[in-house]
C-alpha cells in the first residue's frame, strides 16, 4: 500500500492506495483508498493513528480525538497484553493498592475466584489467560470475549459459571479504563442464570426449627434467623461484639474459612449495628452467662476457634429430619430475617442497613416482592393508619 501527496489537502490525513493501483503508474486511481488519520499527543510525545474507509470518518475522528486529548480521555494504544494487565491487577489486589469501586480492599476469596477464572482449575495459563492472554488489552474486543463465553457454553459450563468467568475481564478493563475506552464485556450475549430457590421460614416455623436443635446449637441458628448475619460474620463474631445491655450486635469482621484469617465485612456497608430482638436475647443471654468472661472468645464454636459450618449444618439437618422439619441453610436464615423484618413493618432503608447491603437497590431487588405493594394490601395499610389517626384525635 502506498501513500499519495493528498495529505497536503487534508491536514493530518494520509491517503493510501492499495498495491497495484493505477496511481502508482501516474494514472487515475482505480482502487479502494484508505484514509490514515493522525493526532499528536503532547502529553505522551506520541502520534496516534487510525485508518478509515472514508475521508469524512477520518476527519470526524481527528476532530473528536483532539477534544478527547484536551480532556485527557485518550491515550496512545498500550502494548500491554491482557495477561500482563491481569498479573498486575492480581498483585495490586493482594497488596491492597487496587480496590473496589467503593474503595474497599478485595477479599481474599474474591481474588481467589478471579485467579481461578484467569488461570483455570489447573493453574498456569489456562482459563482466560490461555485464550485471551496474548492479546493486547486495548485490542481486546467484544467478539473475543463472546467467543470465549460461547466455548464455555459448548463445553457444558453452567450459565452462572460462564458469567463468573467473565467478571475478571470486566474488572481489569475497568481498572485500565484510561486505555480501554470501551469495555469488551459490554453487550455480551450470555445465557440467563436461573434464580436458585430461596427457602424462607415463617415466624412459627423458625421457632419449631430452633426447638428441634440441641441446646448448644440454638444460639447460632437463632442469631442467623433473628439477626441475619452472613456465615463468615457469624464465624467471626466475638463476645465483645455482642452488647446485650445496649441491644445491638456490632458486625465489624468476618472469618475467611479458606484462608483461616479475619477479613473485613463484604463491603463498607457490611460494618453495621444489628438490633437484638427479644426473641434473640432469649438465646444469647444464657449463652453469655455460661461462657467464660473473656470478651475475645468466639461466640460460636470452641471459643478459641470459629465453628465448622459443614459439621454444624449436618448436626442441624439430622435434628430437623428426626423432627420431620424441612432443613434450612445458614444463608436462607438470612433471607428469613429479611422477611420477618418486612412482615414486622421495618422500612426498606433500615432493613438495607441491618442486612449490610451496599445500597438500598440491592435490598429492593431481592426482597421488594415481599414488601406491601398490592393494591388491596396497600389500601388496608392506609385505612388502618387513618383509623388510628382518627381515633387519636377523637
């Protein structure tokens, strides 16, 4: 492909002809020309070039690019590969220098799951790195990521597995957003994930479930049902976090069972105060009286170590089967807590705080269907309020 002197008529644009074009012999062009537009980045002391099929597109890009350069929204294409960017991200996330969008450090479990997606089950350069690692980060396209997702689907991967495998690409490209102007995970066609069935116990059923357990297991499951703590938060709970006099549980840490270390709650909102209802106090107060006075002891477990989630659930499952009750998981107890709070009339904002959700939209998305909303129910609530107000003034 050869260049002509046409760039003199179009500043910053070079007209290129294809090999064998008649213009090489001094005749009239008979090929499909390419227009190479260029802008100069003084900040990087580099020229940025791009090719177009039409002169109009080349001129438009050049004009827009200078605006982006002035606003520092554009940089020369980096030679950094996706694999190199991934390794830098992993190192930074482990050190805590790369954080989530909310400013929290990435949890070890999150870093492990991303590394698994990047390297594959066997480690090394399997997974994403094996398929996309050699590509330049700025050249990574939606088609590249879509092809990887399609290959996973063809291999029989579950929809949730495919979606989780793509997450590191989105996170890494978002981290390098000054170079990656269009995230290659935007617009992907991914298989829908079926929502797993949520088990929610009624207030009466919760009492039966707790009553069927051996006494030493009841405080743990009561805290899961009546305070809604996550499993790691239950495992990391110490007696100094339980203020029976003040009526609150301070959630300030969680236990990572794989790393065997304490970590911060899931998000900044995860650090919270949860009220202790009378139903929960009935289980925690006797447990505290029976426990040694050391405030650093774990509330549940041996005292010096957290409880084992698997053995705890297995004991409970056997007890419930003997009693003819449907077993419930610790995380389903959290859903039960939310439903009980809603049934009691707790507002969505307060519930979001007690659940430790990063924002209220999460609460509404997950539990909005449980909240009063049907016309008849809403009208009934309004009638009850107005009747009570009228009675107070009469």
